[in-house]
C-alpha cells in the first residue's frame, strides 16, 4: 500500500512541477513578446509612459537575470504564496483575489459532482435490464452528456430565470445586498446558486447514468452473478453485488472526469456571472490580467491533484485488493 | 490507478478492454451487414451526414459573409432569415452553417491528432515494455491528471489563436492520454500471442509488426476511439470559443453563444440566436455517442440482439 501511495504521490508531484514549469515557460518562450502585448493592450496613450512600464514588467517577470535564476525565483515566490499583483483589481495580490473566489466555485462543484455521481449511479443501476426505464433514461442521458455545459446553463437561465422569472440569472447574491450573516443574504445566495448547480448536475448526471448502466450489464454477465443466480439467490442480492463491483470503475471514472467537471463549472460560472474562478478567468482574459490567469491555473491544478489524491484514498478504503497489494500499483 | 481505468472512456461508458479475438481475413461485408441493420449506427450516421452536408453546402448559396450585416436587427426566424438575425442584423443561419463547418474541422483534426498521439504512445509503450514503457506511462499519467482545459486556456490566452486548425492542434496535444492507456493495455495482451511471435521470428521490424499484426486486430476499437475523441474535441473547442479564446475571425458555434450572451440575447429574448448553436453541438456529439454504442454492438457479437 505504501508503494501504491508512493507512486501516486510521485505522479502528482511531477504533474505539479510540469504545471508550474508550463506556467513559467509559456509567457517566456511563446512566439511574440508578452510584455509588448500587455503594453499595447493596455493602450497607453502617452509614449513616455511606455518605457517605465516596460521596465516595470521586465522587472516583475525578472527577465533581466539568467534563465535558471528566473526559474528558481519563480518557485521560491510560489512557496511564499506570491503569485503577483492583479492588474484587473490593482493593487490586490492575485492570491487574495483567488481565495475570495474559491468558496463560490467549491460550493458549485462539490455538491454537483457528488450528487450527480450518486444519482447517476442509482438511476443507471435501475435502468440496466429494465426495458422501460432503459428506453427513457438512456436517450435522455445521452442527450445530457452530449450537451455543452454553457448551453444548458444558457437555456436554464433563459427558461427558468428570464421567461419564468423563478430564479435570478446573474451574480452570486443580490446586487442590493452586502455579504453578511443574515437569513436574507443566505437565501439570496441559495437562489443564485441553484441554476448553475442544476446545469452542472444535469450534464454530469447523464454520463454517470450511462456508465453505471453499462457496467451493471457487464457485471450481471460475470461468473459470480451467474453462480449466485444458479444457487437461487434473489435478484436483489445479485444486483447489489453487481452495483458494488461496478462502483469501482465509476470511482476511477470520477477521477478521470475531474478536469472536465472543473471546466464545466468554469463556463457555467461565466454564463451566470457567478463570482467564482470561471468569472475570474473571464475577467483576467478581458483585462489582460496574466498574473491572475496563471494564478487561477495553478489553483485549478492543485485542486484537481488534491481531489485525485482524495479519490485514491477512498479507492483504497473501498477496494480491499489495493490494500493487500495484489493490485493497483500501476 | 488500477487496471479498471481502461474500462472507462471519455463518456464514462466502458470501452471494450479485451482485445478482439484475432480473426482470419477481413470481415468487412459482415460488419457492413450488421452496421446497416443497426438503428443506432444508421441514425447516428444520418444525423452526422446531415450536419456535414449543411455545413459544406449552405455557405455556397449566399454571397454574404457570416458576419456581414444583411438584414433588420433582432428579427425572429422568417422565410428570408431562417434562424432570424442578431442584434446587428447578421444572418444567424449563415453563422450557424459556417460554425458547423469549423466544428467538423476541429473534431476531425483535433480528434485525429489526439488519436494519432495516443495510438503511437500506446503502441510503443505496450510493445516495447521495460523502461520505455515506464517513461511513456509516466508521461501519460501526468497529462491525464493535468486539467486539459486549464492548460488550453493559458496557452490560448498567451499564444493568441488565429485559426481553427491551430486550435485543433492544441486540443489534440492535450486529449490523448486515455487513448494511450487503452491502446497500451491491448497491445500488451496482443504482444505475446503466437501470430505476433511468428511475425517477429520471421524477421519483421517492430514497426511493421505493430502496423500489420497488432493494429488491425484492434481497428474497430481504434475507430470507436476516434469517434469519442471527435466528440471530445468538439466540446472542448466550443468551451474555449465560448470563453472568447477561440479564433475570432472565423465563426464557430461556441463563438455564437459567446456573442449571444455578451450582447444580452437572453434578456432581449432572442432565443433564435443561442438555441441553434448549442442544439447543433448536442446533436452532433450525441449522434456520435449513439453511433459509438451501435458500432460496439456491430463489432462485438456478444452485444448483438439485445
């Protein structure tokens, strides 16, 4: 088991290094001059201002020292939590801006991921080998899983938000309120939270339902299922065993889908102008705030890696084979 | 990751992890026979072809560019403008048809490139084994956990994407790992079969063994992989375009949704502006998935007649 976690952690550490290195490399080695692009995009009208701004940016990027020193410096600053200063919300440090936005993204992601996984698995398991449910749930699931996250978000915002007027369609809370601990504010938060959550939930739900349905069918054809049936075990029991076995690949699937789910949350936030990381990304792009963009990128990578590790731990807890070291060291 | 990973493909649907049993000679007519009788395959193909034809042909029947201001602003669908017009008087149907075109380009190129990289790495890792396998496996695992869209956002923001093929290239570069994993696992189990040993003994070079002995035995799986990659690339491109990072001089379905939201089509009630692009993506990707399930039944006799 130590070998299992050791290898996992090594991969995650390497991935983190690769992500940080990419983050460092891209602005420096991409064709074109990012500093110049930043300067032109900010459209400075006064030509005399360009030289000091250029010097400032070169200094910030640390472009005047040897490459390996730049790289080391980047790592040192990273561990000090220094991700630079936001251009959009000048002079707020990027780390602070991100920390303010993360709770909103997590509030969307965690419930939608967990609930869609749970509900999708349940419905998928029910659909397997039940003709009528299979014929209704499966096409719906395929349509949902093929839907782009932002489109479902747009449709929900338009249908339930604007036409029906049931839910607000923009922001994390009412524009008339300030963040405080009151029932009115929490209610406003929940109201604004519901539609983005729903669209994330629905798209993810389709994929899990399809996956579970196929896995259950596969498991019901396995030898142990046939053996149990031959012994005269009740169908319910056989299905329960099949379900538990099918959960394992679904758990691995969850780890694999994390990136897609996070991406879905980002665009959903953009549709609903929800003040999470996706909103920050949009603002960063529109304001040419590259430090903010890179900071958000690192945060997403760290989050995905942490979630992957959590899933690994859960996997060990639910699959005894990984514990005995018979399997899992890939 | 445990070995179960290979069962899970992009849609979360299990892919056939066991290699298809080697068959002597081509059975193309057989496959065609079952494919034409499978409603999922036929239905999916019809939808895809319909969109493809629409995307290819429609732009030829007009002398306007998709972004030209040709009609009255914000008019609902009519005989003149089938999908209505935008707030600027652009023809939504024209944009839609052009957008479908770039959707197919992204899918074909992005999916194709990802498939190519994934297969190459999978074949080499599975066939060579040893240290090469270890290294390639590590690379695969790293790219697998790296959130692709986040990387693509950074790349797009810095590089500034100018054309659809360039976007497809970037998408392809970051969406291959699960293919590499699956292909590696299958190559691994095919490698020690007698017919592969025989080919090796007869002095065939490794590349030829992979191309002539191993790849044909999983061709059906490779084809289905490409279909899933196609769908994934389409969704990824739409996401990037929607954020506003895609090529801006070309019309794409994601960009249409971006401008619709940006120019508050939702509040103005211009539903004809944002409903068609998303519906087209859903239809194309959904048709691909359904086709994939159908093909699975065609290639895998166990699943037939269910």
